C-alpha cells in the first residue's frame, strides 16, 4: 500500500515557521494549532507529524505500507507571507532528504510552493521536481483569500502542466470564515469539518469554469477528502448546469467546449471521507482508476492509525473488484505520481 495523501512537518521547517509567525496565524487555520495555542497541549497527531520514530512505529503496524508525504497546513504563504519562499525551500530540501534516507518508508514527497509569489513558485516547482526529485506539488484551495483562477496563478498551472507535475489540492479555510454573515467566527469546527470539503469543491469549480482544466488537459489534480463534494452532488451539478446553461455561458464567455460536468471527471480523489459508501460514490463518478489510497494520516485521535485502518476498510468493503481495489492501494498511486515500486521518482518531462 502507498498512502498518497498524508502529512509531515520536518524539524527545520517546524522551527523556522514558528520563528517567522505568531500563534494567531496558526490558530486561525488549523484546529490542532488552535488547541495548542489555547491550552499548551499538542494534539495526538502532532507526535506523528514531527517525530519520525513515532511515525515509523505506527507505520510498522501495517504490512507493506509506505507513504508519499506532504506538508501539514497551514500553507507557507499563510503562516508568513514574507517568508513563504524561505519556508518552501527549507521544507522541500528536508522532504527530499527524507525520501533519500528512507526509501522503504517514503515512496515520494510532495513539494511546497510559495503561491503568493507566482514567479518564485514556478522556479521552486522546477527546482523541487528537477533537482530534488520530488514527485508532486501541493497547492491550497485559495491563496490568502485569492481564488486559484486569478490571472497571476496561470503561470503556475502552465508550469505544472508542461512539466507533467501532479497536484495535491488541499483545502484552506480558517475559523474566521464565519458560518453566518452576522457572526465573526465559525463555531463547532464547522469551518473545518464541512468548510474544507466545500473549499475544495469551490476551487475545483473555479478551475473548471475559468477554463484552466480545458486549457491544460494534462493536469493531474488530486482532490482531498474523496474528491470533496463533487462525487456526492454530481447529479445536482449536472442538473443545475443544464438549467442555468445560458447564465454559465455568459459568465464564462462561452469558453468551455464540452459539457461542464465532463471536466469534473478529470479530477482524482483519495479516501479521506473514510467510508465504503464514499468510495462507491466516487468510483461511480470518477472511475476506479482515479481513486488513490490516501488516509490524511496522522490527522486523527490516534495519530494516524484510525485514519489508515478506516481507509483500508473503506476500500475493502467497497463495491470495487479485487483488481480495482489493489490498483487503488498501489498501482493508481504509482501511476499518478510517476513513481516506481521501489519508491524512486522516474525522470520527468522538461
């Protein structure tokens, strides 16, 4: 099994990010950091994020289990906008070192990029994938409130498409994004539990209707949490797109050449909804070949064990064939990230 979407915080990056930003920036974007700031206690997942020995002990409980690791949020450009380039550079160097040192643990690593500086982001994509050998790039659903289809981010998507670099799309939404207009903050973790899947879905909508998915058809984008709301609401989406076709054509200036729903089938999904029902729905819409085993570890109350167990069970209890299930665990992940079964990245297009 290769876990396509799980997180880590390398030590130098951890030290530098706290040095570059205050507690407020962390607390507004992450429940785990919010707990730490309020109480001084770290969430159960924090040891798995920062302590390799603890991480490896947990991983050893699962036979043949390896990870493709990406940074835990919040994104560098949110933590410290003026230091985003520095943070991304430090993180990517450390991630590359981890893969080189522990190839039987880590099948690959996903680069961080300073999205608030598109030019530097493009340069870091090239450095991280060409020089360091990282196998993908993680981008968040917005860049400090800016939508991903804003003109300044087009060069980033062009660079990713031209180089054949896969994208992990992670949601970003903070407590200050209130649930109701009359309130200043979201309550009861609504901003994270339900807000994050919405964030991912909204970002995917913008990528589709802005024409980015059409202009760069070779983009491979993995949507976190089982492709967010898209597989579950695709019937409503299709119905609304047809009902309001004239409005959408006016708003998009007629740029889409195919029915809009077809572009949403170009995305990929992991298993971060933790249920066989979610896997079935995503399989029906995206196809089994676009589902990747990805647990979101170590973000659970047991430091990753529950997320991995639930993700394994979701696949095994789904309606997929045995071949499809095995592909979800391994082959689809290898193909998406272009990594071999030894955990080495294959040469990329330049």
